[in-house]
C-alpha cells in the first residue's frame, strides 16, 4: 500500500456535538450514512439503511450522555461522523 493513498488530502475540522447539535445535522448525517453504506462493500441493504434513518439514529440521539464527533472539510461539508 502506498502511504500517500492512506493520507487525507485535505484538512478536517472535528466538532464535538451533543444531542441537540447532532439532531440539527440529521439530514447531513443520514445522507453521509446512506452514501457510505450503499456504495461500499458493507453490503448494507436498503432495509438496513432505512432502519438507521427511521429508528436507530433517532433512538440513539435520545440516549443519556449521547455525544458525537463530526468531521468537516475546508468547505464546511460533513465528511464523516462517529458516536
């Protein structure tokens, strides 16, 4: 593997978000999830993606102590998240 292939080509800003801030980004988060899992080798089917959109993520937002990190590129676009 070429080391340059594994290195990011742009800097990202990482934000720590609570449930209110994460909920405000729901559209971006769901689009990111759908894009990643429908175009990957994860073999996540439409049913699994819909479950994340309509049940899993909304339910997780309500968990006590929920926190998320969001990565944005230089243009301010959401390019990744984890919680």
